[in-house]
C-alpha cells in the first residue's frame, strides 16, 4: 500500500505537473484569475484524471497497442463531457467563466500524459493514487496562483459570491496581474522562487 | 499477411465501435438527465439582463419582432446579438426590453435597454471588451447608465450634448449612447410608438 | 460587408487580434517545449498548419452534416472531434512514414504531439460552435470561412512559436541571473510578447 | 426528442470507420522496423548527448543497425553498452581500449597569460572568436568563456577561478561535446591513466610565446632529449606526448624551463604531503 502512497506524494510535489513537468499550462494560466476558478478547475481536472486513470488501467490488458490513443481519448472525452454537462446544469456562473477550458481538459497534456506513461502500465489502485496525487498537485498550484492574482489584481477575494478578503478602497490593484500577460509573468516568478528554493536545498 | 490484416481489422473495428457506442450511450443519458436544468438555466441567463432593467416583470421573447428589427437594424441586431422581450406585470404588457450590441473601443458592447411608454426606464451593460480601468467604467460606474433614464426617441443622445462622456473613453461612451439611441429607434419602429 | 472583407476580418482576427497562443493561452504545452530550437519550431509549425486545415474541414463536415441535424451535437462534439483528429493524425503518420521518409524525418516526429495540441481541438470547436473561444469575429462559419479562420489560427500559432524560438536563442547566450535561467526567463519573455500582442486588441473593431 | 439512438449510431459508425481504417493502414503502410533497432536503443544510455555525431540515441541505433556506425560509437555508454550492442549485432569488438577522459591542453590562466584587451561582448567562446578572439594575448590559448561547460551533458567540466576549465575525471564520459565545442580545440581525449600533459597549443616560435604567456612551450626541446621512453614528440615549435609510449615518469615536467608540462600525479603528491 505504501508504494501508492509515495506515488501520491510525488504527484503533489516532486513530480508536480505544473511546476516540474511543465505540462497542463494552458488551462492553469488562463483560469487562475480567481481562487474559485482554480478550485473548480482543479476538482474537475482531478475527477477526469482519476476516473480515466482507473478505466484505462482496468482495460489495459485488452487494449490493442496501436489503437490505444483513440481508446484513451474516448474514455477521457466522455468524462470531460460529463463534467461539462454537470457544471453547466448546476453551476452556471462558474461554467460561464471556465467555459472554454472544461472541454480543453481532454487535450490537457497531464491527463493523456499520465494515461500513457502511468495508467497504461500500472495497476488500478496505483493509477488511481497517481491520478489523485497529480490532481491535487495541479489544484494547489492553481489555487495559489489564483489567490495571488485575485488578491493583488483586484484587491479582493470573492469565494462563492461572498467577499472573503477585501484590501479596502485605498489599495489600487495593479490590473496587469489579472490580464493575460500577467499570468505569464506570475507563473515565471513562481518557478523562479521555486528554483531558488530547490537550488539551495538541492545543491 | 491479408489474413492477419482481416483479423486485426475485425478486432480493432469491433473494439472501437463498441467503445464509442458505450461512451455515446453514457453521454446521451447524462445529457437527457441534465437537459431540463440546462434549458432552465439558459432561460434565466437570457433574462438576467432584462430583469435588471425592468425588475418584477415576466418576459416573453418576441422572435417575430426580432426578425423585423434585425432586417431594419442589421449592425445592432444582426447575427443573434439582438433580442426583444415584452415585459408583462400581472398579465398586462407594460413595456419592452431590447438587448443589442454596438461597436465600442475594444469590441462590441452588449446593452439591455428597458423602454416603457416610449421613455427609457433602465439601461445595463451585459458584457463588453473595453480596456480595464478606462472604457470598463461604462459598466463599473453605476451613475453612467443612470443618465439615460427618461430619454426618448427625440433626444439627440450625443456625448457633450445631453450625455456626459467618461474622460478618456469617448468611443466607449459613444458605443453605449449609440446603442440606447438604436434601441429607441427599434422600439418606435417595431412597437409603432405606443405600447398596445 | 463584402465577402472578401469578411475573410480579411476573420483572418486578421485569428492571426493577430485573438492570437491562439499569446492571447487565448491555448496550446502552451508545446509552445514552451518546442521553442528552444528554431528548426523544431519550423517543423512543428508546418505540421500544425497541415493537420489543422484537414481536421477543421473534417470537423466542419461532421458538425454541419451529421451532428447538428441530428441534434446530438451539444454533448457529442468533444468526443467526436478529438476522435476524428487523433484518428486522422495516426493514419497520416503511418502514411507519411511509408511514402515520404525524408518528410517524415523533418515533420513526422511532431505528429503525435499534435494530437494533444489544444489549438487543433479549439479551432475545430470554434468552427462548429462560434463563440466557443469568445471571439466576436463571426457568428457562423461557411466552409470557406472555416478554412480562412483555421489557416489564420495556424499561422498565428506559427508566428508566435517562431518569434519565440528566435528570441529564446538569443536568451541562451545572454547573461541571465542563475534562478531565472531556463523556464522563468522564458515565461517573462512570453509575458512581454503577450503584452505586445494585446496591442492589436482594437484592430478593425474586433 | 430521443437522442440516445442517433448518438450511439453516429459514434459507433465513427469508431468503426477509424477502427477498420487504422487496422488497414497498419498493414498497408507497415514499415519494416528492424527489431534490432529497439534492442540496440535500449542498450544505449539514452542521454541523447550527440557525442557519437548522430541525432540522439535513436539516430545512433538506426545507424548501428544499418552498419553506418560501429558498436562502440557510444563512448558515454562505455564498455557495457559496447558489449551489449556487439552481442545484438553479432559482431566481435575488442573492448581492451582504455577509458578516455577530456583534458584541457592550456595552462595560461589569469596572471600567467598576458591580457591584451578587455572583452565585453557575448560571453561565449565562439562569440569571442568572432569579435577579435577574446582578451588574451595568446591566439592559441583558452578563451575562458565556458562554452565547453555549457555543452557538457554530464556536468563534468567547470571553470576554475583563474579562467581555465578543469575536467572531473569521474563524471567525464568522453562524449566529445567539449572537444567539438571549443573553437580553438584545446581539449583532447586522453587515456585516463596518463597524468603528464603538455598544457600548451602555441605553435609560434619561442620568442613570440615568451612575450604572451609565462607557461607557454618555447620549443627548447629539452623535454624531447630528456624523455627516457622517447614519448615526447616535437613539431612546429610545440612539444606533444605520444601517450602509447609515455609511462608517467614526469622527468619532462621537471626539466621544462617554463613549466608548460604539468605532472598531475606529482602535484597531488605534493598537495597531499604539504
């Protein structure tokens, strides 16, 4: 059992999808304008990742090798569509904001990457744990970015339509952080800080 | 060689067909389960803007009037951007809400205008692409839209004349005032001046 | 508006105003991975332009003649499009590896990358469901407009990728601070490029 | 309206088309991939360092199977990889050749080699070569801008404070990237057991060398006469060692008036005893 616990841990930190492997960037940068977006996107991506990992590793013995990609894609896109429909029905406001990024989870490099590299070769439990690990790793980075960008970019954090933190009117938010270029910059600085930290620890 | 190919063709063919069919079945099932809710949400979403400008009214979408208006004002109502609702309060038609889009600085600005008895009783910005901090003030400053209340088709609705422009965002201001002016024009042409 | 002017509007919108990489943030995985050398970027761009044109045509036909009339498009468009794209890319990779090995050496290795390229799916979906990428260019696409739009997106992708590759080559020999080396400086450069592309925002009132 | 039927039908048909299509293509367009290529590929270390001159390990694997490259082309792989590939290819290869490492053949660090100018251009050796060949007076010596360090995939070479690169013999896998990268080809691959090296590449006459560097080879040939095993060769004002004959005795290093020849073993003994 502890084998899969270590799998879970490495998904969160050591092999963090966004910061270490540099995959799944498209949605991360665009969606992390608000903490709430980050949360919903993270949960949606984790759900799809875990479910598709389980299914793919369950049927891995029966999938012929040279049509494995189409089969993976059918599995992943079905779960993505389910998430898409459920979100559209129950959380229209959030769906409106995440609109284009939910369908794009299908081509999100994390999911197909993990399916190909991990789930197709390992057992169901290990794949599920890996899915959860990678999902949590993806989500916490998204929420950290969302926190910083929303707080500094708009001066307040709105979670489920309540203002949780408000820096007050005096604070003139640098709108730049909430715009597209701001996302690139923020992510770059995040990695720089991480490099500085790991280099000191690493070397 | 062809024997192997036949076997593979059959194997892959069946595998993929069955797989896609199962997936399609599951999705169709979820779609039907969530369909009523989605339609309801869509209706609420569509009328959200109308409800802001004409609170407490029931709305009926008049597709026939939309076509008529789109023919006369293609740049405002064209390509699905425009909608016309008739506002009813306890059964009686009290006015109309016209949603339309006009070109602003950063892109189209979609506006909802409530008109009762030929006078504007409410204006709201549905969405816009104006520059944050400048043009976006048309939506962020509540006082901006209030100045249109009470305008009629005869008013010039020109910045500096009877519309107070936002400093540094004349194009955005012109976008909104143009939209209100168009709404009044559509209202007079479609409803023939007085609400029946 | 005249037909030609409409094409121009769609094309400029796709290449500059709503550049798929720098403004719409789509397909970033390949953007940072591929751009550290110029010839890989050119090879990838050629492959992307080719694959996108074909897959958008397939998606357009599939949507307008199969999915929409039957009313099943609303929930099937994701699996259908990605399945068609992946299938086509795999078929095409086998075809090129057999018939044109030299072309395969230059462009072939990128083909499997393109199946997971978000831009291809995004363009295909935008053509089927206009407004998917929240562009205000057009509300419905005829086949020719679909081609113009896809070519615009593919060109926008290539322009951004090749520009970025050129800049990154210069960065490699520039004295960059230790923690900034590698991805951080790449992100900061792309932030500046994205800032530059937002300059096209008001172009043609799009 | 019932969407279940048409949905299953359409997706089923699409699945069928691609299923059969891929199977058909799988056979029609089958490319004869030699199974040995994948075996050789797995025997290679996979660092894609390009030291063998082929684009990465895949390129080398194809070349070896096609006979265009010898099984021991991959130096980083070392004897283990060479033997594995030789057995796959069924070819006998002598693995007696001793392991090689990179060695910097220049001793003109800061303070020893005179500076002619200060160079503020692009901080790479090829860059410096383009713009007036660097800051040192000696036009054969090491430029010191570390391109060899940046191309080394195994982090085996680092710049010393005096501006000269030093090779970490443990990590160096003789992939040859640094040898190729150095615009003045100062780095050479030498057998790892050899500890005595002529650390100069200057082929100018002695008088010119004396002006530009304190530790340059002035072509006095004292070492050639002194060498007991005749390992020391001499050509174009420059002495160089034939490593097959050299037995690391170090007499040449003691005799050299300008200390251009360095005996690492002696230096370590000294450092250890001091």
